[in-house]
């Protein structure tokens, strides 16, 4: 099975095959119609305290979770060694275990004991004053050695740094000894801290992470598909979570050890899905303990193919172009007319019935040249896209008619403001040099507003329109900032944040923007974070991670805005559906479609959050599931696994293929 995108659902084989077909541009044969499981297990994450609550009933029933976790970790370690073309057999492998005093260390000790039982040379560096007693005994019995790093440690059977008994491990500075072991190891098992981490790493774990972690991070290294054989030893296997990452919020509060593979127990934690911590997790292998997740609200969700498909509207027998959804765009400007072409073309190719464009004459002409189907006149729109390619208030000399039109368009969305405009007032924009099309715009807005605020169509507020957002808006307003734009928006609401702060804590900042504005927030990045409303004062957090790094190219954001507008128009075209509580999922589905188009365009198997692998007790199946992307895609595309550079227009060209893939899946389920 070769998945080219981040569909995390196990049991989606048919769909994956459909996508492989997509790389060959062969949509002739739809996949077999098999019922699709829509199991949230691999696409949902729960916070540490929620995981503990789900573990409790199993532990009370005496289920040996730690032993199950350790066996899984040992199997994953073996698979990592085996996939190295010239790697050592387990029996010849040098394994360095970094073990903390908690149960995370316990998992690591039992796992390392299983490897030592098979002959591996295992040294455990104990970072705390104690070790899990039974785990320690198991490792010592299996022939592993233990080096205590803390001078105050009380660990029976361990070499202690100040003992001066002449054993190799105790000569010199213990941290240097660990670094020597590190440099000669084939595999490091990081079991210093798991879900019990409090704040940033301190003490010996912090020092170790600083030495080892710093050595392993190179932001200049290319974005490769997952699990290609490691260029250099040692590989790192993180137990449950990489030590040092913010388990619940996805931040990197201090030093940490990035992993090649993270073996995660029972359920994903938010750090596996949220940037920037998710980048430190590498390939994630999830071990199913059979938790009852049904009564525990999901903290963070990864948008899936199955979820995205739910928001797509297939043409119906009695459709006309209006019924399929009309997208209105106020995008592009004299300064950036190309953004008009990109956003309008993306909307037109993403399953909308029609596109209405409003902008300066030059941009209008360019849109018409490239998109003769676009219309410029009066009429109703089921969704709007505003701001892409329009200079913001700091960069526009005078408020342009376009900005004025956007301001007027957004005015009725202002929550709790007394100045709910009379429809007629919308017609009086008060600018002498207003192009004809803007008068048309005002005329076409008027009928939309008759049903009150709830009936307002969804609107994507992008780029230069972000500073025109009313103070508070309803959830059908989606804002699509990148980190710099979100920082600016938050600053305008009195928060002292810059772009770096947003990149350090994307979830926290997106939540703050959601709280302050009420808008559905889509924060763009390699992993895109969406926060929307899940009921009064209740956020819903959904992320997308299928985008290949090739997608960061000029105009890519304009394509996202346009195609998201088309998705919203499709959803809004079904008038019986209220979109308020669906906006986070819709926005994330828009990001998924954009990312998948980027994958098809670039032919890349790389993704910011690669698919989660479900642990399989069967060793062969586990090895197959963990196999390098290049192997999985070998026959799918000549470009795999890395892909090729793309332009925004290439992404647009793939949007119809993305829709074709969704449309061809499990046809019986469309009824
Ligand atoms: N509870 C369970 O039933 C299961 C737990 N499992 C494992 O147990 C782990 C949780 O175990 P624990 O609750 O013992 O917690 P951890 O082992 O994750 O963390 C506690 C240890 O980390 C140290 N620590 C905490 N904050 C630190 C900081 N800021 N700087 C340096 N050291 C710090 C503590 O001193 C302690 O030694 C999970 O992540 C998982 O690996 C698994 O065995 C599966 C079953
Ligand atoms: N490293 C990356 N990997 C994958 N996708 C990315 C990466 N960086 C940015 N993106 C995506 O590319 C798009 C860039 O949008 P934006 O910043 O608005 O660019 P532009 O203004 O040039 O259109 C967003 O959809 C974002 O999620
Ligand atoms: K760990």
C-alpha cells in the first residue's frame, strides 16, 4: 500500500490506492466499494491527563500496559535497525538507553531488556536518582549495564560517577561518558520523560538534551519523506513522546531530543500533531491499548481524507450553476493583479458552480483572459473570499475602493454592534471614483443580509483584509493568516506578540485570536492549525499536515483562499445545513485539499506531518508499515519520494484531480 498523503485512517486502503492512481493521472477505475472505517484512533490526540484517565480502568483490571508498551517499543527499535541497509543485526547493535526515574524510564528499561536478551549491547544512562525497580532488574538480568549520572543516585547495580572504581563508564565527566556512548551507538532510546514532564526539562535531562538534541537539529536540512534510512548514526527512538516537548500544547519549552521514530502508547498526544513539537516526533508509531475514547473529548484532531470528503458536494441531477455554489472574490489589486487570477482560478477549479470577481480593471482583464468563465455582474454569492493580493492598511496609500468594498462587506458581520446597516446603505459607498463593478457589489450584497447575521454567507478573510476584520465576528468568518499576519492581528487587539512568538506557540496564538475575534482561525504553516467554535466558548482544534514543503511558493496562499472559498460555497449551497459548528472542519478540509493538490503537483511523498503508523504485533507487517516512503511509492511516480518544484498554478491545475479522487471513492456512500 502506498499512501501519498496524510490520511491517517487505518482501514483506508482503497482510498490510498485511489490516490496512487492519482499520481499516474489514471482515474478510470474507481476503487472497490468497501465500507470505510472512520476510526478517530489515529487522527485524534488527547492531553496527558485524559490519557491517564483512559489508562486507569485498564490498569485497574490488571492489564500489563507497561510490558505491552515495552514489547512494542522493542519491536519498533528492531524495525528501525533492520531498515538500515548496512545496519547491524540486533545482536551486534549498540544501544544507549536514556532512562528517567518515572514510568517512561520503566518502559525504556523493559524494552532495552528485550533487546539485550537478543544480544544487543545495552548501556542505560540513568538521568534521575532512581529507576523503575522491576525494569532495572529486567535490564540487569538481560546483561545490560547501568550508568548513573546523578551523584546522589541510589540505583542498585549501577555504576555511579563518583565511585572511582575504575570501570570504564565512571572515568571522567559522566556527561562526556554518555556522549562517547552516544557517538558509538547505533540506536538511542529516549525514555527520560513522557507524559509526566512538568514544564521545560531541568537538570541532567536538560543537559543531555542540549548536547544530543542540538547535535540533531539542522533547520537547513532538506525536507525528506519519512523513514528513509538514516544518513548517520545513531538513530533515536522516543518512548511515548520525545523528552522535552510540550506534550499538551505542542511547544518546545526548552531543550528536547528530536526523534527519528516516536512510539506512542494508547493514544496520540497533541505534541504528535501540533507544530513545532510534531516536527520533533519523526515517524509516529501508535500502539493500540483499546482505550475507550468514546467519552473523552478530543483535544486536537488531524483532518483526514474521510472527513474532507464529507464536505464535498457532488453535482446533483437537477443542479444548475447557482445551486452548486457561487464564490465572490474581492482579491488582487493594481499592485498584485496576479493574486486575482490565482484566487479566482483556484475557486473556479475547486467544484464551484460559478465565480464572480470584483477588482480594478487591470486585474479584471487578467482574470477574464485566464478565466473567461468568470462573471463581473450583480447576483448572489454563497461564499466570499476577500483580501488576497490586496495591500493592507499600512501599505495602501489611501483606502482604495477595494478596501472600502471589503469594509462594507464585513460590516454586517460585526457582532453586537448597533450599526447593523440597512440594505440600502450598502449601496451608498460614498466614493466618487467607484468602479461600476463595486456598485454592482453593493447591490448584490443587499439581498444577502435580509435574514440577519446567521444567514450571512461564509467569508474567507485573507492577507490585506485582515486589518478590516470587525472587532468580533461570527464563526462563518474564516481568517487565513500566516504567522506574521496573525501576530499583527493580535497586536491590533492589544497583545504583545511577534511572528516568532506565533511560530513558537501556534496553538496558543490561534486560540487567542479565536477568543478575541470569534472568527474561525486558519493559521498557515507547514502544519496548518485551525481553531473554530464547537459550541459556546468551546474551541475545536483541527490540524492539517499533508502539505509538502514544495507548497511554500509565491501565490500558494492565494490558491488556498480561493479553493477554500469554493469549498465553503459548496457547503453553504446546501441551505438546510447550518455551518457554524462545522467551520473548523471545513477550513481544515480546505487545507487538506490544498495540501493534497500540492502533493499531486510536486509528486512528493514528503509531508509536514507524515501518516501515523499503527503498531502491528506481526513483525513483517510492522516493517512494511514503517518502510521508507520511497519504497512505498516506488511504482507510483517517477518523482517519488522527494518530488519537484511547483508553482501556484500547478497546484490549481491539480485541484480537479483532488476532487476526482474524492468523487471516485466508495460511490455507494455518496447517497
Ligand atoms: N500510566 C500507565 O499506565 C502507563 C504509562 N506508561 C508510561 O509512563 C509514562 C508516564 O510515566 P510517569 O507518570 O511516571 O511520568 P514520566 O516518566 O513521563 O515523567 C516523570 C519523570 O520525569 C521527571 N521530570 C518531570 N518533569 C521534569 C522536568 N521538567 N525536567 C526533568 N525531569 C522531569 C520526573 O522527575 C520523573 O522522573 C508515559 O509517558 C508512558 O511512557 C506506559 O508504560 C503505559 C502505561
Ligand atoms: N514548509 C511548508 N510545508 C508545507 N506547506 C507550507 C510550508 N510553508 C508554507 N506552507 C503552505 O503554503 C501556503 C503559503 O501561503 P502564504 O504564506 O499566504 O503564501 P503567499 O502569500 O505567497 O500566497 C500556506 O498554505 C501554507 O500552509
Ligand atoms: K521520552
